[in-house]
């Protein structure tokens, strides 16, 4: 099930102020533990929280840079002490999607390997603290 959430009913939480697409993982048609490769929508890339706090949320990545961390001023709020305030930067450009670790304390992992910078594609897993994010492709 896909739905659009505009955060209008919860203005106090930084996550809820972002327009984002989310789905209820209980209604997934594929097997549990299978990585998501595609999400419906008119965008190029998204990050699906597969495991960890906020499992089931999908963050749509627009063109340009998207910051992830636990600070009030990031685009993707990952509220846990295992996440640095400004943990990682996701960049979407003509060449595709990249992730860059912003010298975080616990590091950023791509497919189980610690990376400073990595090119991502649909199906890749990015681990930021307790959050397991899977890269999904859209239809744009």
C-alpha cells in the first residue's frame, strides 16, 4: 500500500514536516527479508527503511543533495544515538545516486562494507546506525 504523507497533522516532528512516500510493510507481496528494488512513483531513487526504527518508511530522493542524520536541519531524520548529527549525504545527478559519509562516528556501510563514498543502485543496502535502508528505483 502506497500513500502520500504531508505531515499536516504532526507539525512538531522534523520527519513529519517532509513530504515523503511510505508504505505499510505488512502488505508487501514479496517474501520477508527480500530487498526492495522498485517502488511505484515518478522519481528516480528512494530509500526504504527495511529494518530498524521507522521500518517501512520510504524517503524519496530528489535531484541534488539530501542530508541524513539526527540533527534538526537534515532532510532525512534518523533519530537514534547510533547516527551522527550530520551522518551522510545522498546525491542524485545525471550520473546516478551516490552516498558520502560525512566523517560520522559509526560510519556508513554499503552492502556490509564501510564506505567513505559509494555509487548506489537499486537493491543496494545502506546501513546508517541501526537503520537498514535499501535503495529503490522509481519510474522517472
